[in-house]
């Protein structure tokens, strides 16, 4: 691909579809009236937003930007954000048992089958800063 202009025509087509879909969902979710809609519809739309965003993250030049952010932003900011995003995405993708946010619960034993997620939890528990993230009663909480 050396010497090839980015994005090429195929990438432009993909990026146009993905960005348009993501921003349509984003605008819908950010509107105050979104919270008046049925809980199942709201959950579905957020899942769709996660799915589109995840596909965008597979585009190589976006990975370059994320790597740059890891180096240029405060320590751990992008790592925690990225891992937390992937954690929620994995829960809603790999545990398709839930119809709304109120139904979701996560325990370490439930997700232990996937070592990636388990290592994510362990990495949060091992952060050597004053604020740690902890799993308690199936919910992510920040220790005070």
C-alpha cells in the first residue's frame, strides 16, 4: 500500500456509510426525547452504535490515531477508555441475553471464560493510582 493515497475509493465508501450511521445514532441518543422511548429500543440503538464504532476501529488509519492518543494524552486515559469501551461492547455482543440496560449484570465468574475480559478486570484492579475500578455486585464502580 506504500504510495497509495488514503482513504482510497473503497475506504471512502465504507467510512461514509459508517460515519453517517454512527452520527445518526449518536444524534438520536443525545436527544432528550431518546430517554422517553421504550427501554428495549434504547438498548438496541446503543448496541448498534457500539457495533458501528467497533467496525470503524478496525480501519487501520484510525488505529494510528488511537496509538498517537495513547502517547499524547495523560497516562492511562486512553488505555482505560479503550479497554472499558471494549468491555461493554463484549458484554452486549457476547452475552445477547439482555433486552435493556436494567437487565445487565456482570460477575467475574460469568465472564471468566474469556481471558481477555478477565485480564481487563484484573488490569483495572491493579491500577496503582489513588482511584481504582472495582467489580462489585456485578457493576463497575469507582472506589472513593
